[in-house]
């Protein structure tokens, strides 16, 4: 038996529903509709039980609520969690793993020490947060932060959109404060969006940056629309593919990316990203040095008005995706499960999903089974009954999976086997 989440909605009489059909048919002819998707849903139970295709009988525990559009999650060794609220505060959830039977709680005071951001603006401020692999020894926390760029110029419709400078920073967590905060990398002004960080063997840090609407993702003179690679101290690896090329940013590792809000390093050392197509064409890619992933010239997606954006979704010199979704799933967050607590899922890839096919309140968690050559075997979509926008997914130190919901009243969820 599975517990269901019931959205609050208006119930129509049979006659009213019959009369509504012609109206729906008429409105379907228009591309711009304002009444799409189900009604808002509240997670009003402490936990929910589901059956899944291979890891039968899982329980989804609502660990904490009251987060404002959480974006990224980092599980601390002692069982607490750090959660970034996109563009806002860094929050601490005490006892997120529930170890020792202690109840979790959201600290009312944000973690102090982040750079100031005034005035607030779209996509400005805090984005990803990741612990150094030796956090238990050095206490280092890495995060991405969009700094204010030049003041927006006035347009015919008023002030333009403020540009940002994407940055990679780190600090040491001391109690509930980040100290010794240092900027390791900063890009030039651009229309920045979300970013992700992942550590790789050898002391490297990979970082994604969103691709603006223009052709910047193809340009080597800008960090936007790229996967970047630096060392842990922010210095440039000598073997980065564009080091020494005139006019090229030496941090660039790969190019031609749109908004990629998922990044993970597979146990084999392979770097994977999860990338938004515009309207369909969402991808998981194997990231290779110096390679071009096509955006905006080559894409499987269409415009939001349905129009084709590329003459062909494939082209010579462009890397093909490892995984592809048509229609769109709105991917955000990426994790390779390596634990034993959810044994049937070991080695599986998990990708957060904001919505399917451009329909609000249809998000969930994508599970993909890969073989030892990273070739796809099968897929399953999880947690759709919760009707939440899943923004991040991470494996905890306890061997369980944790996810964030991107809502006004965002939640931290824990996925565990049912005893």
C-alpha cells in the first residue's frame, strides 16, 4: 500500500466538467496558457511509502521544511546538513540523518560569513555548496556565488537585467560561521544562472556555468556555457585543454553547454553533467577535455514556442549525449549511488527533475541503470506522487539518498528502505 499526496483542488460536477471540454479544446490551440498543471501540493505527512521497480518498499522522510527555494545540499560527517537557498542564505539542518533517534531541526539562524549581496536580483547570490573531500580534517566548504556586475542600462521597457560575475569561493566552517572566505575564481560580467561544483581525484575542482541566450557558450573568451576545471586552491592545471591559447580563458575544460545544474564524478573518474535543453533535449553528458557539446547551434530541443532551433541535433565535432530526455524533465542535481543501504540501486544514476513536458507539478527523481561501460540499461521515474520540483540529490554519509524540493516552502527529504 502506498501513501498518496492529495493536492487541494476544485471539484467539478459532471455537467460542469462536460461543459469545460470545449473550452479546453479551444485553449489548447494557443501556445501561451496560464492554467497548466495541477494545484499546489503540501507535504503534510512526516513520511511517505512507495514501491519501486527494484528497491522495493522505500520510505521518503520529510526531514525539514521551511526552506526558501533550496538549491544545493551538503551532508556533514556528524549528521547535520548544509542547504543553500538559491540566491539567499546558507542554512543548517541539525541531525538531518536522524542518527541516534534525534529529531532533525532547521536552525533559525543562517550560517554567517557569506559575501554580502545588495541589492538582491535575479540569479544573484549563493548557488552550489560542496564539502572538501577532507572536510573532517580541514573544515573547508566550497560554494559558487554570483556577484553583482555593472548596473543595468535603461531600455525602452525600463532598466535592463543586471549582469553578474560568477565566482568560486571557499571558507572554513567554524560552528555556524564561514571564516577565512577566499575567492578562487571569478568570471567576467554575464547573464549568469545556476552552477554546480564537483571534486575529482588528483585535487581538481570541476564547475559548471550556464550558457546565456547568445553565442557565448561557443566563445573561449568567456567562462559562461562551460565546464571549468581548477585546482583546489583555484590555480589553473597546466594540462587544461586551452591553456596558452591566445584569447582563451584557461579555466575552460569543455564548451557548448546550456544551463547544467547537475555535476558528478563517477567512481571510475568519469565526469558527468546534467544539462537543460530548451524545450526537450535534456541531457546527461560525459565531459571530456576540449570537447564541444553544441549549444546553441546543435540541440535536440525546440524553442518554448515549439519552433526548431537547429537544422540537425547532431553534427561533426559535437559530442552526443550519454542520456537524452524528450520531452524535457528539467534536470537539476546528479548523483551516482555507491552505498549499501539501498543495495538494489548501487551504481545507479539519480537526476532531479523539476517537471516533465513543461507541465508544472510533475517533477520527481529519475533513476537510470548503467552497465560497467556507462551504457543505459533501463530507467525509472520516482516520487512523482509528491508533485515536487526536485532540485538536488546527494548521497549521505549514512549511505542513504537525500533530495531537496524547490518550493516556497522547500523541504529536505531522506530516502530510506522500509524496515
